[in-house]
C-alpha cells in the first residue's frame, strides 16, 4: 500500500530541460547542484559527463563533443551548477538570444531571365577598385548575362542591349558600351543548346524503340 502511495507521476514532476537524457540524468544533475562541497561537486560533474559520453562512445573523446556535453550539463542545471569546467561556460542569455532575421532574396527582379544572382555579382564588381581585375569581372558578368538572355529569349541579341541592361542594374556604375567592348559571339553560346529538331528526333527514336509494345492486342 505504501508503494502505491509513493508513486511519482510525470504530471507531478518538474519538466525535463533536455528530455533526451531522461529523468535519471536530470536527478543526477539536481543532486550535483545540491552538493555543498565544491570538490565533491566537481567529482560528481565529471562522473555525469563520463556517463553522458558513454551514450555516444565514438564521440566522447572529441574536444568539440566534450564542449557540447559540458554545455548541456549547465543547461540541465539551469546554470546553477558551480563547478570548474574545462571549457568556457556559455551564458544563459547567449543561448536564449534570438538570431537576426535573414534577408530574403529578391524574388521579382526586373529582368528575370538573368536570375537573382546576377545582381549580387554586379554589386561585388562595383565594390572593387577600378582596374584590370574589375574590368575582367565586368566583362565576365556581361558574357554571362548574354548567355542567360539567349537561353530564355532569342537566338540573337545585340551586345548593346546587354550593355544597357548592365548599366541599368549597376545604377550607371558599369558602362561597357563606352569602352567599345565586344562580347562572345552568340553562336558560341548556342553550340551546346539543343534544337527543336534534335528533341523531335530523340522522341522519334524513342517511339521506334518502344515499337508496338504500347498497343493493345486482341
């Protein structure tokens, strides 16, 4: 009868801080916090870390993993455990600090066929000092823009149109038209571009290979 009366129910227990370790680990940590002698607390803390490492023996001797175990020990003690840690103790405030919101990329650029990354490339080029290195990057960006344009629009595009788009996207800081630059010929970009006839031939060969297997037989 006394055993029934002394049963503990989870609804009456304190909430586990790291449930993965279970109730017994939490009790061990709570016991370590209650020890008054610091030397004894250090011994118990080292024993708890050793048991925690035994759960993943292939990682227990890795320094980064050891640091993680000590962090988890302090977290489970609600940072009330006063022991000598071999690693810097992460503060409670730092763990509870929320990360800065991420900036979402531009999803609706004016010239969508260039992609979202082209604007980042242009911003990098503009940030560089003027010289041969920047000139080479600007020329590479213009060629990449021409390739993207040909992939999604027409078979031929005037270089001046690419230069105008680059001038606009760079807010007037990159002007290749005034330099008299010539980009790679459109035919070079279109060499590896599959044509409609190739695609139709491929589909025709596929239908020949399948033969009459798809037909119903009566």
